[in-house]
C-alpha cells in the first residue's frame, strides 16, 4: 500500500493549533490506514482551515518514507478535462483526456493516494453549461476514479453535499467548522477587477503586472456581465490576456462554441491547452507555448506573440502540420541543412531544416527520393523489397542520395542509387551483417537505428540483447565497433562526434535507462538518466555550447542535457514526440502524428537556471 507498517506519529508532522489537532490526527490516521475507507471528505465552512489541513498532511509526507501522496489537484476553476490533464501530469502519464486517464489509472499497479482541495469550487465557463458546476466533475471523473479499488482520496467539499450520496464508498468525515480567518464569499464585479489592472504608457491593460486574483477571476466575472458578451470578446481579443490570464478559465470559455473568437484562436488554444494549464508562471514561456501552437495556423496571433516568445530560451520557428512524417534525420554534409523523413506511404522526402519547405525537383514538385525497391525515375535503383511493403521507422542517411533504413518489420535495408556502387557496397554490408547475426541469435535482432555525426556520418544500431553497434557510413567497415551497454533491449540510439575527435553514442533501454558510451573507452558505469517511462526518441549534436542530448519520453516530457556538465532542462512541448533531430546550431526538429515542427534553442540561455 501507500503506507509502512507503523502509523505515522503526528508529533513528527508540522505543528497544528490545538483546535485543529484532533481533525489532523483523524486525517492522518485515515491516510495511514491503507485498508480503511477509500474516501475521506474534508468538510467545513469558509475559513475553517480545510485546505490548510490537506496542505499540512502533504507537507508532512515530503521526504518521509511510509506515506506517499501521489497527486494533489486543487480543483477551484477546473473542469473535468483540465482536472484530468493535471492529474495525469502528476501521476506521470502526461496530460490525458478523462477516458484515457481512467484507463491509465486502472492499469497502474500502484496503490494511489490523492488529495483534492476545493472540489466545491470546481467548474468554469458560462453558468448555463454543465462544465460550470462541480457536480459535473464529480459525475464524469471523480466517481469513476473512486470506483477503482487501488485509489484512495481525501476530498475537500466545504459545506456542500458533494460525494455524500455515493453509498458504495465508505466515508470518514474530517470537520472543523470554526472560522478563524476571514474569507470573502462575495464576487467582485468585472468593472472592479478591470480597475485593478495596471496600464501601459499608451493606456492598454498590462496583464503581466495584474494581481494574480484578478487574472484568475476576471474572465468568469466577464461571463457574468450583462453586456451582450462585449467584455468576454475584449478579453479573448487581447493577446496579453491570453498569455497571462487563467488558462483553465480560458479553456472552459473557449469550449463554448457560442462565444465568437478572433481568427483561429479556438483551434490554437485547443492545441496548447493541455500544457498551458500546467503551472507556468513565466509569461515568456506561456507566450512560447501559445506561439508554437499558432505557427502555421493563425498568422496574426503568431506575429503578435513572436517577440515575447523570442525572449524565452526556446521558441518555435516553423511548423508543417500538413506533413505527417516519421523518422526525420539530418543529411550529413552540405552547406544547407537538409532533413530526410518518411511520409505515410513509406516514401522518403527531403525538407529544408531552416524553413521546413519541401525541397522541390524540377518544376517545383516535392523531392522524392523514393523507397527501397523504387524505380530509377524515383532516384533509386534497388530490387531488395517492393516499395509498398517498406515503412521506415528509423533512417540513418549517408548523404542526400543513400541511407540505411530500419523497417517496421525490424529489417535493416540499404537505400542507394544505381550510380553509387561504393555506397551500395557499404550499406549492404551493414544490412547483411545484422541480418546474419539475427538469424544466428535472437538477441542480435535489430531493435533500434540512429544516426549522427556532422564531420563523419555514422549509423548506430541497437539490438534486443542490449548491444550498441557503431558503423561509419563514410568509409567501408567489415565489422562495427560494438559494446553491450544495456541489460534490456535497446529502444533508441543516436550519436554525435566532437571537434576533439570523440564519438559519443547515446542509447535507451527498455528499462528506462539512457546511457553514454564514448566509443574509444568503456561505457559510463551509471545511466545518464533512469526513469520508469519509455524513451520515444533520442538525438544529439555537438553545439557551440558543447554536446547536447535531447530525450523524449512516453509521459510527454522532453529533456535537454548538456552532456559534459550534466545540466538538464525540460522543454514543455505541446504533444508527445515520436522522433527528433538536432542541428549543431541548436535547431530541434520534432515529429509526431500531426506533422513536423522546429524549435530554436537559445544555447546562450539554455543552461541558465
């Protein structure tokens, strides 16, 4: 369970006032009793200390073995969807829809303990919609969660009757009705809240300096105003409010299709909302997130947000949402950076890294390199496999005309033109080597292919037995440099060569470990990182700031590592990431089911904390 064999001693918790000691003991006893009732209702009038009691319980568990609170979701202003996003983040799944969250919690093997402050203040958006009422969150998500046997929750409900009618769940009530501090239950008017917003020199609202309470409440106040929606429309048309206003309130309001919005704001916000509703207090970061969602969708909003987003340590450069691709990889050599990627049909196309433009052949058509087995007209002459059966999931380019592919059938395949016998000889040797090894031993089955090297092109191969193999694509090798780096199958690989002659390979294992191996020495004895999630993509490059490794995880996190110092930053990207490519100049290309995206990393700011 979430507890040890000894009940925690309240004396070891932060001190409580005498009038709160008894309910505190009751709450602690409930939390420690993993076999007791699974729901604890925390009741009381305004100002009675309900939220403070839950905060006290949480504070006492920090750094203390035996009692673990897995998530704390303050519910004021949250709807079913925004509650699900936040709970998913805290449980390590990433922001999920309510249905997917319930599936994940049901499959989670951990006995989970949740704290839910302010349930009676949940809800947002127009008052005539179900999303404005806390009962909707209870019915759509909390009751289904509480039906999962390994989940327990302490829920603050004020003086409401929320959850009390659920006869299927045993309840322990923790009540303290004494009001020992003032708490206003009145609602400020829209005009009063607007008056509290500072102004710029030219008279515009300066939302960056507005009080937090104003930014949280003003949209709800605007929804209550009888002005035919003028106040709401004014807020939604103000990009400054979009950056600094309550993300949960904005999400609820924009879900109401009756409210008119400028441009394609509703589509842009929907794309950014799961991440924007996380705890981001930095206005430049929120601007970067919203700008990234607007690129290639809403030109006016994109241009307005660009200067503020550009102040952040990352900002979007371009997006190609019309180009769903997989396996993007940088093409070695050449003055202009090019990207090679596979489209849904399995054909390979090249893109300009700086702009995202598809590189046209004569007449401006897309540059199709073809696929393994394509005709000479496609620029490829190989008869290994029919094109229709090839769906590359990883690509290691040798140059703009030849590459090694890892097919979804786990086969390594050479991709060459008929007028380049040298490339054909080298790439076919790699494919033959690993094909023969897999036939001889199941542990040698190829499970990952990566590329790297701006000075010399490399292919990096990982196998089921945990071994990493490094091949030079610039010259013929009969055998690779190999080392068993993992105890589990390799799931992703990449490499980077440095100016002082080092070849750094990075690999991820099925156990959630990411390891570094410099090919002239032994692998590092400990992982670069170890998490309980699956690595979905790796890429690395030698930048002016030193070698940088980017790691995407199945929980949606994207980590950037400064290899030599070990410093890390988390890039709060909008979606899960399926593939990555990083240029030495710090341009990070992200591919997912929606398309291609490019992010500029400010290497001068990236490692500042």
